[in-house]
């Protein structure tokens, strides 16, 4: 599944670019000028990051959905089959890892992207519950942030491996260069910064509170969907 995600992402980026290149010059210019303010803001935000190499800042600012997809693709690069299940109430996924030749996932992976604070014990408990439900013997919790000592102690007792931002950065850099570069290109294609609505699976829009003036991300389907996200890493510009 992670391979399909990667292929689909590459196709979504490169096909339109080749299509535009074949158009008359004036038509191509008009297409570029027709971008919405949101698209222009997203392009400006992407330009702040060096997409030629991995960095901790890049990991911290990835859209939470893209971070999950990156983690699934990373484990596929290690030789696992990643089975993604959209069964969690908050919109996040369970990633089940099957070793070569296995028919059942022995490891469950959860992701905690762009968290401004240390990840505490609650997500570790939630992962442990998912492991029990799936009959998995191991768990992996990945974050671009860091973990509290309480989370570290509990994870060690429950056969849960913790991978923080620095660990993930080192693991990505340790891959064969071609695989590491492929994952980097996948992670930074398109709008990799704007968060995805957990309920509607579409990119959210920058909003500002009418009372306090605080910036946040809101679903474009409002008022039908009232999902909002606040994040120090992914706060709207």
C-alpha cells in the first residue's frame, strides 16, 4: 500500500508539470497566474524548506497525513509490507507491519507528528490497546517531537519501540541513498505542509478567530464540518 501511495504521489506531481510544459507559452503563464491565494501561500511556505536533504525542521512541519504516509513508506523500504487501517476515531491510522512471507501483522505503528510538546504516556497506552486488539506482539510509536520519561518507562514495559524526531532523521539518513532520496522526494511533493482535515480528508484553510485573532486551521466544508487544528509547527502564516 505504501508503494501505491508513493507511485500515486509521483504521478500527481509529474504528470501535470509535463502537461503544462507542452502548452503554448501564454496558456501556461495564465495557468500559473490562476493559482488561488492559498496555493500561492503554500508555495511560499514550501520555499522555506530545503527539499534536497532531510532535516528535523522538515519532519516537524510535515502535514500529519503526509507524516503517516512517510512512515508507512519507510517501513516498506525496510522490506515490510505496510497495511494501513483508517479505524481510529481521530482520523489517524494503524500501520500494521508484516514481515516477508507473513500473513498477519506482528507490529502496529502509530504516528504523532508536529507536536510542540513532548509526547506523553497517553498515545503509548492507545498504541498498546491497538496491539492487543490486533493480536500484535510489538508496537512502534513515531514522532517528530520527543517523549516524556513517563512514556519511555511505560513503553519499555509494553514492548513498544519509541522513535523520536532525531531517531527518525538518523534512520532515514541511514537508508541506501536511492531509497532515502526517493522518500524525501515523496515527502516534499505538492503541498506537504498544510494539514489535512481528519474528517473530510481534504486540505484545510487558514482561519483567524473573530474574538482573539488567533490563527488556526479550519475545514473548507464548514459549517458542515467544524474540525479545527491548532499547531505551533503548522500554524498558518
